[in-house]
């Protein structure tokens, strides 16, 4: 198999909130190009934490190995970057390789849909491919929304626009955090399907965090699940397992 | 294409402000509400001070320093003062009483008594009040003088100078052209401005002297003879009691016995033995004919000789020093001393006429003067004198003999200005000092310095120092007031900006987190509030200047009646505007630092899931 885009080994993340301590342990996690990985679990099991760690916006407490590789270049040692506190380099990895879909879209309310979609490309320093953008928008059925402000869109439209934004700058990995949590089941299914199809076509790997197993199960290449134990009154431990499905 | 996230920040920050335009507008209005009044205040301060200053600067009256008392100023004083920095114009003036002149417009008979004031090229009072500097034969009139005379520039007037001499009234007339009429600003008094030379001639004529250049008859100011003391020769010695009584009320201060040999040395010829000699003197003062007459009066009836002497008078002739003997004896006096009578007669009230004053009896044994009718000699004094001595005979003494009057005149020349007029062959008193001056400083800023300098010299002067100082004090006071208000305003404006920008960051935590997620680093989002602060400040400045502009216009309009051409009460120079904008922008940048710091502290992982 090819080099994993994201690879991490023996990661521990400890978060303490007032008196309770939550610890997430990941023995190994890998994302290969083009894969769809489902992160499934009840709320509070640490799936968002895992996503933030992969998204390079949360520093791991301990990690044996943490690499992000682009299709061409050498792998980047994320563990070392965190250690050095090289925030700029991490930001560059984010903008060059990753796309994001947040629970409620995460669109910037002060930019039009078109500018929202174009922003990751501009940050990355590549021009906006209007034609591609247009055809993607058409596929997602939001082409008529392009010049509107996010506030005027329905939640479903916003999520589609968010997916469009995540893909527009041709990242290698899209991270989606409960992209369908705020829509009804039928719409959720259609959104998920669109995202999956587009990712396939673009050859982009996707990591989806969801609590809805049905929605993703048949499509996923690998599944991450969590086993939560209450160690003591204060300390809870969650162990993440990744298993290949296909 | 290179990735430059920082370049995108201003656009995003501006888009955010536009999106929240109501909040932005409120902020801009709040800032403008601080900026406008500050600008108006600054404009008012600058405008009023400038107007007041310009009024002072424009009117030469405020640059004038006038003497407050009449006293004598020597020509040398004028020379040294005019070299002083800060002096714009300086001319001597004459006694106020001597400066009244009768002016008759041509073709009329009614005369007006006007004040005659000397002027000279560069006189700011004339030049800056629509006048011109009068040439010889011209005058410039003050507006009041022109009104009284009913003449305008270009017309001719007749100046009549009157005097009374030996009981008779005399007058001289001269036609003068009115070169210009001054604006009323130059003063409300009726005045005639004329070149100094004309004014001096008028003064001289009034004092009884002639002004030959103008054809005005009169005396020449003749120097008087003065002496150091006198030798009294008596055939009968004085009783001691009479001795001291002799000099009471005569102007002499001292009488002492004088051995005959010393008397001979003082007088320059041997004194016969039958006389008793006394030395009469007035230490520290000069002896004149009136003092001598008083003594003569007291000794009436006695056989006596009262011979004045002047010490240390010597003449230069061909590099040689001559010590002449001054002797003026009539027949009787000469007989008493056993000497020939003087060809110029006895010493008396008037100086010997014509060439008699400069006559000399040359000693026989010296050959140099024998063929010549006259020899040229010089003497030192206030002015060095060069004059001929006319040899009219031979001296029986070893020294040349001259009229004692000449010795007296030469002695006077060591204390007062005496000149020898070659044309008339006579000595004349040169002009003494002037009785006042007209002085203008180069600028109002030079006035206080000159004012204090003259005061230190002991000259009482009057100047508009107070008006100038008042403006300075007002400027300082207004400046302090302005800074107090400005401080308050700037503090308030900055606080508003700090709070709003900080609040905006708090409000937009999630959006800033998303920006971070999209690949902006901490150092990029730092500039998001900074740009917003500067943008808001710029808009506030624009709005503030619009407010200031309209208010300043209204203020200047409403005070238009009080203001002259080109004057305004509320005005700001460009440098102030640039400075103000710069300070505002810098302050807004500083005000955004707290918000900027807050923005960098945002942890995307914590905020992106916020609703």
C-alpha cells in the first residue's frame, strides 16, 4: 500500500476540565489517499478530539509518531512541529493539504458564498478555478446560492457549500465533523452521498466524524471506534481502534 | 502563485466591518464626535492666535519703540544702535516743540499748525500705510493732516517756519509737494513726515540759525570761549577777608595766592614785580565770560588785571607742537604789563570778528612764518580742527601770541563738538545730539528684546510689549487648554476603540477560529483587529474632517464682519492636519493591540464548534 497521508502511533491526549480528566489513547491511526474513514462513537468518546488532532489544531499530549505526507514531498514530522511550537508551519500544512467541513458549515458570515468557497484557494495561493467551482456547485445544487450571504441559506445548503469549500482548493484530505448533524435523515443521507461521490471523483481522502453509523457504514473504507471506561470518579479513558473494513 | 495569507487580512477585515456596518457606523460616528470638536478647537486656537498675531505683524505700530522721555542722544549712539540685530528702522528726531510747522495749502490763506516728523528710506510707518518715502522738497501727510488741509497726494503746500529773533518775528517759506497721504491706521494725529535734513533745518531756523542751503537767513551757531581759570593781578594785595568774599556768587570755586614765577608760567609772559597774583579756578567746571565779568564787577575801582587761561592747549604745525600764548589786551592793560596792546583788542563779550580770531603774532627769531601770510595748524578735540593762522605781526614773546578767545574756543572744542567752516573762515558749534528717535523693530518678536535692552541702557521707552506678550500668554493658555481637552478626547476615543475592537474579537471568536483552520497562522489573525482599528480611525477622520470643515465654515462666516480679508478664526495649517491624522492612526493601531493579542490567543479547537 502507498504511504499513508496521515499516520500516527501511540498518541495520548489528556484533557482536564475542572476536576474531571479525560484521556484519549490511539495506538495507531492512518489515512491512505482516497480513503473514506468513519469515526464513530457516542458523544464524549473523543471523536472530535481525534479530528482536531488530525486537523493539526490540537496538540497531542504524547505521541510516538505523527506524520503528514503530501503525495509528492517528504513526510512532515508533526510531532516535532508541535514540540517546536512551529504554528506557522502547521498552519501551512493545514492550508495546503486539508479541507474542513464543520458541524454547522463554519462559513464566514461576512463573506458571500462565492468568496467563502474561494478563500481556501486564495489562502493557499492558487487562483480560483471558476469553471471547476461552477461545475461542483452545480453538482451540489448550490449554484444559485453563489452570490448570497451564508445567513440567507438553509442549513442543508450551508452544509453543501461547506463541502464545496472543503474541496475547492484541491486538498488531499477532507475532515468533516458531523456534517449532517443538523439536518434530517433524508437530507443527511443525500449530503453524505454527495460528499462521498465527489471525494471519490477527486481522489480525496475523507475522515468523517459521525454518531450515525447507518449513514456511513456501507461506504467507509475504515472505521474508528472508541471504547470508553470510567477509571475512577474523575478519570475516564477512551481507547480508539481503527479497523479496515474493505 | 505564492501563498500570502497576510495580504488577504485587510480585505477580510474590511468585509467584516462592512458586514457589521451598523456597528461600524456607530464606531465611526463615535470617533468623529471626538475628532470633530478637537479639530475645531485646534482650528480656533490656531486661527485666533494667527489672526491676532497677523494684525500685530501687519501694523508697524506694534513694532515701534518710542522714547518716553526727552533726552540727548549722540550721533554715535544712533550708529551703534542701528548696527544692533533686530532693528528695522531708526531715525533721530528733534525736540517736540521745535517740530511744529505752519502749513498752508496753495491758493489758500488758512494755515494749519502741524507736527513735523522726520523720516528716512525704509520707514515702515510710511511704507506699510500706503505711503512713500518723501524726497527732499516733498512731504507725506497723515490722513488727519490731509483732512485738515484738504489736500491729496500730488498737491503742493507751503510750509511756513516762524521764529522770533531779537524781538522781531521772522518767517521762512518753502513749497513742498505732498508725496503721499497715509492710511488712517498710521495714527490719528495731524502729522507731516519729511526727510530728516529738512526737519533739522526747520529746527535750526527756529533756534535762530540760518539754513543756507534753503536760503534761510540767520546766525551760525558760534562756539563760546571757555577757560580753566584766571590769573588776577592786583597792585594792592587783598585783605584775607575780601579774598574769600571775592569769589562768592561768581561761579569760581577757589582762590589761592600765586607766586609770580608760577603766574608767569601760567600766562606765558613775565609778570612785572609790582603785582600780587591770585589763581582763581572752578574745579571740574568751565570758566566763561560771565564768571570773569562777575569778578570784574566786584573789583571795580581797583587797579587790576584779570587774565583767563586755558591749560593743555597746543597746536600742530608741520608735525611740530606749538604752545601759543593767549593774550588779548587793550591799551591800558598792555601798559600795566609793559607789553604792546593786542591788535585784536581786549577780551570781551564777543569773539573777534572775521580773521582777527585766527590771528597770530609770530616770534621774531623763528623764520618759518615770516614770508607767509598764514600757516595751517591743527588741533585735537571732539572733532579735530584744521584751520589757518593769519600772521599779523611779530611777537615780543618767545611763543606765538594768539587771541585769548581762540584759546577759549579751542578749549571748548575739547569738550563740545566744534567745527571750522573753511568757507566762512569761522568756528561753528557742530550739532549736538538729537532729542529723540523713531525706532521700529524688524518683527514683533524682536520688540521685547530691544525694549529690555534700551531699558537696561537707562532709556525709558514705550512699546506694545504687552500686546505681544498678551498674545504669547493667550497662546500658551489656549495651548494648555487644548491639550487638556485633547487628552480627554484622545483618551475617550482610544478607550472606545479598544473596547469595541476587543468586543469584536470576542464576538467573532468562531470566525477567527475558522480562519485559523483554513490556514491562517496566529501572526496573521493578529492583524485582523489592527486593520479594523486603522480602517475605523480613517473613516472617523474623514467624518471628523467633514464635521470640522462645515463647522469651521460656519464659524468663519458668522465672524466674517469682525475679520479682515483673508483672516479666519478657525483654520488649520496643513502640517497640523497631517500630524493629527498620523497621531490618530498610530493611536488606533495601539488601541487595537489588546484585541490583536486576544485574537492570537484563540484556540480553533475550542471555538469552531461554538454556535
